[in-house]
C-alpha cells in the first residue's frame, strides 16, 4: 500500500480515504504492469518514481487541454453541454488514444536514433537556446484571457515551426519564452536570427523577441536538459536587446568560420552565477 500511495501521489492525485470508492480494476492492472517492469529490471525504485512523475505532469497538461477543447466544441453545438461532452468523449477518446500512441512511438524512434549517435546518451554537446518575448507583461495586461491564449499559442506555433524546420527540438515552453536545443550550432544561430527578424517585421503578428545561445556539454534526463550550458544560455538572454541574439564563447568559436554570420565581442558582464561572463552579439551578414 505504501508503494501504491507513493505512485498515486507521483501521478499528481491526492490521497483517497479508506472508505472512498476511488479505484477500478484498471488501477490494479497498472500496478501489475509496474511490477512487471521492475521484475524485468527496467525500473528501479528511483526510476519508477521519476517516470511516474513525468507521466503525471505531461498527461495532466494534455488532459486539461483536451477536456477544454471538447467542452468548447460541446458549447458551440448549442445543445445540452453535459450530454454533448459525454457523447463527444465516447466518440473521440478512442481515436485520440490511438493517435497518442502513434506520436509516442514516433518520438521513441527519434530519441533512440539520437542516443545511438553518441557514446554517452546522458551527456552530449548541444547548442542550447532561450528565446523571450520582449514586453510580455505589459502586453498581457491589455489582452483578454482568450486574446492572451491565442497570442501565446500563435507564438509557440511559430517557434515550433521554425525550430523544427531547422532541425532542432523544442524542450519546453516557458509562457513568455521557449527553450530549444540543436546538435548544429549554425542551425541554432540561424533559427534565433530568423525568429528575431520575424519580430521586426511590421506585417508579422510575431512579437519582438531576444535570444541567448550557448554551446557545450549538457545532461539529458527524462526529456529535459540540464547543466551549466543551459544556465549560461538563460543568462545570455537577459543581456540581449530586443530583436537581437547573444551567444557565448564556445558558440562564437564554432561559428567563427561559418559563412552568413557576423560576431561582435561584448564587454564582460556580471550576471547571476557568473561574475565575468563573456558574451558576443550575433548578426546576419546581410544586416
């Protein structure tokens, strides 16, 4: 029972009272499958907790979004919202479940390919980038809730399209920003410059942004990325002016002989965690 309660909490659910009817046979079966993975040596106690927490966070967000989407469709139909929601769920959920399985398998193959290209799958060298919206707080105060959601979703969609098109991966969205990685430093640089240029385009709804890019060893864990390289990229973003990109020494060295870029050395600056951080301003040759 102790293990069961721990896993239930890791999924993100509160403790259920002893007299409360809260579980079904599917919950028991999930425990059986967890035990099978432990028996096979795939999951240790620590790995099991980390995996279940990741599942809980990821699927909680996904479920909230899917439920909101179905509720919105039910309201648009103009009938009994509860009945329409239940009917939609019965029709849609099996399809969504199959699609989620498909997407997961495709990403599993992609992750396996990436890991096979390096000797140590947990520690690799990557270009790490952060992109922030300039003036997010001020603008968000002027928007309705729906306008804010639409604006942020459009921002995230555009960032995702540009990052993926250049061969990178979006690690996470940060409300007013995006965190991405690339194996190729020049592709990361081009992505940041392209997004900064979009913000300068008066005909584009994309907001003004600023970006920071660093290059070096990182630690990969449960789909996230950690290490000093990540910290430096985040600090560099705070040094960038609107519509500009700032990079670290390692990225500057990697881009030194690459056509299409101009690199300008900046003054060493003290930022949180780094007393004299050397930064470089990155521009396109065409600017």
